[in-house]
C-alpha cells in the first residue's frame, strides 16, 4: 500500500511547509504589518490546526495498522476532517479577490528589504 504511505509522507511535507509559513512569514507579518495577515493568509492558523490534526490521525493509524486496515483508517481520517476543508474555498476566494491590492501594499511595505 504504497499510496497510503505516499499520502502520509505528502501530508507531513505539507504540514512542514505550513509550519514554516506560519513560523517565519506570518510571524514577521504579525510583527510588522498585522493588518495584512487576514488579507494575505486568511485562515492560516486554522489550516495549520486542520493539517496537524490530519497528520496526527494518519500517524496514529500507521503505528497500528498495515495493508487494507491502514487504507481504511486513512479514509476514515479524511472523512472525519473533510468538512473543514471548506476553509480553502474562503482562502482561495479572498486571495483571488485581494491579490492585486495586497501585492501592491506588500511591495510598498516590504519592497525595500526584498
């Protein structure tokens, strides 16, 4: 069940990327331009919590299950958190709606250090 293992590894990489984004970029944004956080990275804290929970579920399943039982456990984990993925719709819509204005403001605020 290579697919199950790949899914767990992909989730781990994505979670690591989210943590990097929150710890470094969002942290700096909160210190220097907190009003821009909701425009640039809406729901990022909730997204991090969702993927932390999902990865924990995957890891717990992988510790005690193999083969078809692992696949079933991963499916159950995905079903359990599926309703929360709707936050990505808000994220994408807001990002699309605000991208031009936010990018211009971002460049005014941080252009000198880039």
